C-alpha cells in the first residue's frame, strides 16, 4: 500500500497561491498562509483542543495573513481561496506515476488533512478518483497529520502492518509522523521544498512520481 | 505570578529579522523562518521525537528558508542570524510595564522556547534580568510550548496553582497551550499579530505592557 499526501504533493496549489497572493502579496502571501494553516492544525493536537475542521482552520489562517497586511479579509476574498482548493490540478508527473505503480500491483491511498468531501471533490476535479483504492481524510479520526492516528487509521483500512506501507509527501513533517509509527517514507522534492535534518531521514528522496515508480516497480 | 513569553512578545526580533531578510528577502524571509521554526518545534512534540535544542531547530529553519530561495545557507550567514538572537532589545513599553507590575506585588517569570543559556544572555543584553524572579527555558522539561509540560513546570516553580497565574504572549498558540492547563491569558498585540478564533479567547487583549499593567495593578 502506497499512501499519498494530496495538497502540494499530488495537487499543485497554484490556484490557491494566486488567490492568496492577490490579496496579501507583501506579507509573505501564500507561503505564510499555508504555514499558518499547518501551525493551527498542529496546535489543535499539541494543546489537546477539540478537533476543528480544516476549512475553518484555512479561513482563520487566511484572516491572519490578511490582518498582518493591515487589512480585514472579506467573505468574497475568502471565497476565491476556498474555490481555489476545488480547482487544483495534479502535477504533470502524477497520473503516469500512479498508473505505473498500480500496474505493478501496488494498492494506493490518498490521505489528507482536508475534509472528506473536499478531497473527494478534488480527486474528481483533477481526474484522479480511479487511481486510488481509498480516499481518506483525517476527519475520520479527528486528528491531523503528523499525529499518529491518521497513519494508523490508514494501516487499518489497508489491512497491512505499517512497515509494509509507504507514505509519500513533499512535507518533511508528514513523513516524520508516518515514520514515527513505522511506515516507510518517500520525499517528493516539489518546488521550494527541502527536508529538515531535524527529522529522521526519509527512505527515498525523488523529484517526482515517475522517479518514485522507478524505485518501487 | 505573571509569566512572559520572550521572543516577539518581550524582545523585538528586529536584528534577527534583518539578518534573515538580508539573505532570503524574496521567500517570505523572516516571517517564513519564524513559522518554520515553530513548525519544527511543534512537530517534535506531535510525532513523539526526542527533544532537539531550539538553536538546532533555528538553524534547520533558516536552511529551509534559504533553500526555498534556491540557495544554500553558509555558516557565516547563519552566524549573523544566531548573533541577532543575542542582540535583541526589549520593546519600549516592557521595562516600565514590568516595573509597575512588580511594584504592585506581582512575581514575574520569563518562559521561553529558547535555550536556558540563550535566554539568560538575552535578558542580560536587554537589561531585563533584575525584572524577573525566574528565567526559565523549556529545556528543563524537554518539551516545547504549547505542550502542557512547560506551563505546568512554571506553576511548580512558582508554587501556585495554574489558575493563579497569567501567561502573557503575542502568540495565540502560546496562550492556547497555557489556557489548556488552566492559566489566565493576556494577548499582547505586537505588530502583525492577530488572535485566531480557532483558539479559546484570551482573557485580556492589550496593545502593550503598559496597558497590561493598567489591567493587573
């Protein structure tokens, strides 16, 4: 079983980037927004708060970025960002890589911090639905990656032990969480992404899904 | 007992901001660096990794920001950032506010994710050492804020129950962690900082230490 992160790893966030940068270009824009979103999701786990839906966290992160630019975000501006999440295209290497991995007998799963309805819509829009055996949101376990529950939930769905699974992501923190509960890990070097030596090394470092298929088929 | 966050809340990170922005101005610079540093510290808790020193996390965050700008950070460039952390000045309202709070009988504590040696040097350099009854690093409990251990450690040092304490910070996530274990919370609205509605509301929202003293004396 090969488990794929979606946002930034499989799906190019360009439409979200454009929407955020158009509102808050000087405050670090999209990069700060996505980091703030991650910060909020991690805080929910770290402080023991009740689970908050990803789309709510995303709105709060957007509001914070626009506030840092000295303005107040309007509902229309937020709507553009939210629409962006529904219009993502897969990176050009994704479909071919997934097809090769599946042809070689691998099962595949999407595992995302986004909500279930959101990721299903994303897969439909990007033409990826038929390329995953399972499309899974962390909503099912009310815990965000990189906490242990989402990866263990994935293993339970797959019906295999974590050490027979691969987690594939362009986020070092996601792979660190997967590794902590025993999965093998593959880092996809999407633009501007690096792997912090804070974390245990990933088993594979590759540039795209094609190179991943070269290694795993 | 009033507990104060140091970096960004009490100490102006301007020298660190200048050092990071001079190396990576286009990648979001300092803002992205500081968020990445927070991300790393939260990941250590969330994934159950062994504790990694704050200065190591800061180096890794800096390397990631420079890598996102398409370069590799040199040791000299990092040295400028590290030196910056040792040259911070208190915001103009800090000394007066702390003096008023202490004159009114409050005990005071610095509680920081930075290392013990680092925060002691920062307090000396900024002329704040005599204004704190305790200067405490999370190193003592090998857990970063906003995990529960640092705040509980602060309560133990203070010898009072958490509900008799205040946590003061310009970071919503820090106050959320303090609130989760029972402290009262005061948000200081430093430049570009907002309070995400993801978190339980803070008990006080004030613009600076002077306004804090107005409320607590």
